[in-house]
C-alpha cells in the first residue's frame, strides 16, 4: 500500500479508537483505489514512484485518497438523479 495509515485516518476523519475497528475495510478500499488509479493512468504505480522516497506524485496520491474517501462515505451505489 502506498498511502500511509496515518494519512488515511486523517483524510477519513476517523478517531484513533474507531480506526482500529475499521482498518481492514479501509485497507481494502485503499488497495482497490490504488488499482483503479493504476488502471486509469495505464501504468503500474511502481513505475511512477520517486526512487529515493518510494512516494507517489502528489496528484496520484490525492486521487487515491479521494476514491477511498468517496467509497468509505458511500458504501452503496450512488445515483444523482431524482426519482
């Protein structure tokens, strides 16, 4: 996983105590988001990491965080149409 768990906790606004219970789910979301971003840019994330730090470019990092946040907040299908 490329995103640090401390950053994920802060991004999702989860309390320390509650985060331990949610970690397995958040980790699965992060791995899925990393895969989705990698597919979208049509390159493995390992190819775009900084060789000295092992970190992703900030825009890619943020794209992953946005996906994780969206999927964490919306655990079911999302529709923006009126019924």
